[in-house]
C-alpha cells in the first residue's frame, strides 16, 4: 500500500528545502521539484574573481536558533557577523549619521532635531491603536514617535527589510513584534526596555549570521541532505487530481502523491493553480511584490578608509537612487577570501520601481555615484555585478492578513493542498525556516 504521507514539494527555495528536510528526517517520502538549475531561489552565492556574492539576502537574523538547528542538522557551519556589524548608519540631510544603540543614546546624538527628540520623550504616553483595525506602519509609528522619526528612522528600518512604503505596509503583518509590544505595554520604549531585560536574563538568543561560504551554502547543504529526492530543472507544467492523489507534471517526470506543497511565490502558485481553480489563482495574484536590484561592487586592494559597520539605509524622503548599502566584508570578512572590500548596493523598491528598467551599466553607474557622494569612494571597482529581482519581496500591505485568510480558505477546499513561502507569515530567511517547521509539524500530525 502506498504511503499516504508521501508529499511533493514544489519550489527549492529556503522554504521548500527546509520543509522537505524536516519531512525526510521523519521518514516521510518526499520529492522536491525546483524549476531552476540550482537550489536556493534568491538565496544563492556565486564566486566571482575572489569575491563571494550573495544574489539575494546577505544575512540571517536568527532569533530563536531555528536556523542554527537546521544548519547543524545538514552539516552547514554558520558564521556570526563581526562585532563591527553592530554599527549602523542612516542617510539624513544628504550625509551619513551613525545610529546610537539605544533610545537614550538617540536623545544625546545629533541624528534627530530637538523637536523630534522632545516628541520621542512623549512616546511612553502613547495611546494604543483601535482594536481590530489593520493600521499602516506610518499611522502606527506617527502615533508613537511622531512625524519626523517616522519619515526618517522608521522609514529606513522598513527599507532594510521590505523596501516598501510606510503608508501601505501593515504594521500588524510587517512588524508584528512592534504591535505586540504596544498591546502588552502600550509604550514601545517601555516594552522594549522590559523585553531587553528579560532577554538579558535568559541569555542571548538573536544572532546575525551567515553560512560559511555564503548563504548559498545553506541551500546546497539542505539539497545534499535530500539527495536524489531533489529534481532540478523541473518546472511544473501541470497540476491535476487523480482520485485522492495529486499529479504534478514536469518536463522530466510525473510525480504522484496524496499531498502537494506549493513553496513558491504567490504569482507562481497562481500560474500552477489557475487551470484548476481560477478563484484561488486570482486571490494569489492579489499579493503585491516590489522589485530590487542588487549591485555588488568589489575593490581590491581594500578601500582606504575601509567602511566599517553593517552599512547604511536611505529613507525615501532623501530622494536618492539607492535604498542602502551593506558593507559585506566588514560584517563577514570571508566574503573576500583573498582580501579586499565588497559593498552591496540595493536599488529599486516601492518608491523607485523605474530603476529596474535601466540596464546593468546604468545601475552600476548610479551605485558608484551614490557611493562617491556618501562615502567618497572614487576608485573604480575591480568587480561589478548586477542581480535583478523584478518581484523580489512580497509586500505585507494593509489587508495582508485578510488576503492570507482568503487564500487559506480557498485552498482548504482541495484536500492535500498546502501553500507556504515568504509571502504569508514572514519574509526573512529565519521566518521561512520557522514557517516550514510549523507546516511540517502539521503534515506530520496528519492534517
């Protein structure tokens, strides 16, 4: 008798890989189908002229150790960021300002004008939002910290995660920890101080990390753990039902299993499901995305002075051509094994989608012009490479929770159909690992 737990996982990004590994280690027959020639989705690492270039995410904020546990399970070594990565900066008034590490430090710095500092002092007296209202991040932040801090620091914060728009992002969906702080303590500052004390008493739990050899090493390690259960170059051509089973057709083979998990972006899931269920496909197509271009610039020998810190972010009000820059080799020196400086410049996002229409040479020129203005980097790079992601980051805009509920309700009409990935309950690598672990638990529980 065929194993009724057998599962076909479509999508070989971090979500699909982590889910398939969890099922495999629990003796569930699993087949993973990936359209591309390499596992990992956007989380890939390529070597160019002695530099290790991340095509997508550059690091992982491992809050609960889930990524470390997964990496250890498949024999991949994680590398914490250097202490220099604790230094972060933001562009304000056309120049870099280093961010203090605490609200108290912010009050004593020159990052904010006096009026914004006085408004920040009033934050402990902020009111809670109306119950049940899906509020934009902009409205949420202005209620707590005022207009200036929202337009600068909060906008920069979301840019580093979502490359989105504070007036469209949902506070509850995009920054659930902030909303939970408000619910529990009313004041974000009071809640943050109390949470920090609790975390300090329990010991450090959040680590900024990468994999030795780059995040692509984690993707490859997960794929190796699955062995021949992974089929690369296998885009789904059709998805259909055969009695109680799902039939997944690719150019290479046909896979039949009682359960199928679509661990792909919502627009890809919509294409697969449209011939079967146009209503579900329409609901999946309603999820918005924003595009990002990643420009990698390598300098050898290292720049002098060599930028130190994690990097800097640019609020949209600065009206510059870049979202920010990561000092890749300052945070992770192994990214230039032979020495040198690697800078990762991000362009595009919700406010500048037009930039992705430029050719590679124009994007490199824009990145270099901004680095010249902000970091005084005059020297031409020894390496310049561009990675484009026209729909890079799902946008958890206002109404996101309702969109997720609608999709789940429509998908529930199809026994054995599951949807997962970074579009639903967290867009970061660590979020994808956590969500995959939860989905695996439900599948192992027989749902």
